[in-house]
C-alpha cells in the first residue's frame, strides 16, 4: 500500500468531518491518529491499515450519515486497495464504536489499537469537552439529578437515549478505562479516568453549593 492511498483517503474524509459538530470533527481524527501512533510504537501492527481505519471510522457514523448513504463504503471502493485490505479495514471499524457496550471484540492487533485510540479521545479533559460539545449540539441538559444511568442497553436504546451530558459519563465514559485492550491504552487511560472523576466531584460540589 503506497502513501498516495492514505493521502487520497485523508482528502476525502476531511471534507466530511468538517461538516460534523466539534465532538466528531477533523481535530478528533487527528487526535485519534496521534493516539494510534503512540500505541502502535509500543504494540506494533500494520500502520497503514491502522491509519486508514482511523481516517474512516466515523464517516458513516449513524449519528451523522444521511439515510441511504454510506461514505465509508463509497470511499473504500474508490481507493486503490485489495479486497483483503478493504475487508480488514471494515473489520477494524466494526469493532470501534461503543454501541452501549454491545459491540464485537476486535480480532486483530490493528483493531485493538484503533479502538483504544478512539476511546482515549472519549475520556479525560478532551472527553469532557467533547461530551458537552455533542450535548450542546443536540440540545441536551448539562445534568439531571433525577436521571438514572442505564446499566444495560441494546445498541438501539443507547443511540436513541436523550440523557443529559453528565449521565453519559456513567453510561459510557467511566466504563472505558476497564475496556481498554492494549497495555499502552490501559496506561494512557489511567490519568484521564482520574481527571474525569475529579471533574465530576468538583461539578457536584459546585452544583450542591459547597464550593
């Protein structure tokens, strides 16, 4: 696989991500790429496959794609790839999304690296910022004291839920540290997880009028 394939993919997906809200924009892709490179340096893997999977992993996200469209498939078909490479990339992407905790486990090292890289961008300081950016774009409450976090969900229930941004921490973000599958991902997740706990504690103090 030559570098031109990655350059062509980058050009096509950037146009798509620039139309998304700040929680899933091009900067999100750049951060996930950097996470994946960092993990890949320690863990190994086919870096070209990893990069293409990262570039494509959100273009057909159900939250954003229009009915009847599948940018992921359309772009993959245009790129000069073998059928095997296309299949491997699709397999990686299929296991990335959280889907309420019901997603398939990645079968390859590349899949494990991409999933951890994406989930690292969902936690820590940037994860907090993205959560409220997405909630704001969808008109969601910041928090709701009377709301109960769901502990078991189908993918449909997860995607259709309209819970507050803070509830999303308990339904997904605080679970991700234990779901990391590479040693590097696990190490990187520790500090980010602690920061989220500190943030939530401070938020509760402020909303309780304690500080």
